[in-house]
C-alpha cells in the first residue's frame, strides 16, 4: 500500500511539473558560475525535477543500505550472544552433573560404610547375646 501511495505522489509531481513546463517555454539565463547559458524554461524545470529525483533516490538508497547493515550486524551479534549463552548453559550443566555424580558416589560409599557398621554391630550383638545365653 505504501508503494502505491509513493507511485501516486510521484505521478502527481510529474504531472504538475509537466504542466508548469508547458506553460513556461520562455528562454531563461542559467548561470553555472563560470558560464551563462540561455535555455528554455521547460528544460530547466525538467532538469531540476530529474536532479531532485536523483538526489532523493541516492539519499534513500544510502539510508536503506545503512539500515540493512545495522540489521545484519544486530542479527550477527544476537546469534553470537545466543551461541555464547548456550555454550555457557551446557558448561554449567556438565559441571553440575559431575557434582551430582560425585555426591551420589559419596552417598553410596557412606551407605556401604553404614551398612558394614550395622552388620558389624548386629554380629557383635548376636555374639554377645549368645555368650550371655551360654553362661
């Protein structure tokens, strides 16, 4: 829709320029600083319109190029940040998983030691109760 309005606006400006050019066919002096020429006003008006359109096109092209470059740089930095974040998350997960495995192993060792201690206590208790019963 925006392009359609741009086209309509450009068409209206071109139409107004053409009407003004046809109405103004007198010769006028054009001073370039180092030389002065007599040209029909229609050529001066059309030349001014074309020069203005060329300048506007160049400026908008430069603006679009700059915005595209900024967007691409932002996308690259976003991707880089996400990759860095994912790498950091993976690193932390690995570290915590290792710590969890170490803690589980410590618990297993302590449970075995506790079971050994309990079985030793029950053997001692049964042997003591056997000695008491034999007496």
